[in-house]
């Protein structure tokens, strides 16, 4: 029981931390982005990837070592909807990450600011990620209540 509790606590902590990083990225990616905020954005985006990886790892541990057992998850359609949403959010995060890497390389010139069109594209990706993240939380709540069998 203690293992299940510890895994659940870490899983929820990481999920909220991931949401916070995503919201912070949304806030930083604005017209006029450059300099110090661009460097901060790069570090945040790297943290986003690390947190997402840790969240997935803890989730896998919950499936195999949690109280509900792996069968609870494997046969639940809400679990698979949650996994599909997670995969979609992961794929959508690649666009902004690639852009942030390009922007940081271009920022060797101290006068560099990110073009507004690229800002809007990255923000569009993040908007859809936020919707996908809300779906993940919705599917998680329904799954936890035994819905989906």
C-alpha cells in the first residue's frame, strides 16, 4: 500500500509540475522574445522533456506495482484514451522544441528576436497541447472511478 501511495503522489506531483512548465512556456513565448527569456525558455523546455519522461516512468511503475494491478489498466478504454492523448501531446511538443532549439542557436546575435510568425505557430502548438493535457486529466479522473470497462 505504501508503494502505491508514494507512486501516486509522485505521479500527481509530476503531472502538476508539467502543467506549470507548459503554462510558463505559454507565457514566455510572446512577440519580442529574445535574450534572457529565450535562454530561460530553452531551460524550461528541457525540463518539460525531463518531467514528461519521469511522469511516464512513474506511470509505468504504477501500472505494474500499484494496488489496482496491470489488468485494471489494460482493459480500461479510458486508460487507452489517456495514453492516446499523452502520445498526441508528446508529438505536438516536438514542434515548439525544435523551434526553441533553432531560436537559441540564432540568438548568438544579441540583437536577435524571434519572428512574430514563428511565435504564433509555436503558441498554436502549445494551445493544442493544453487541450490535450486537459483531456489526459479528464481521462485519468474517469479511469480512477472505474469508468471505461
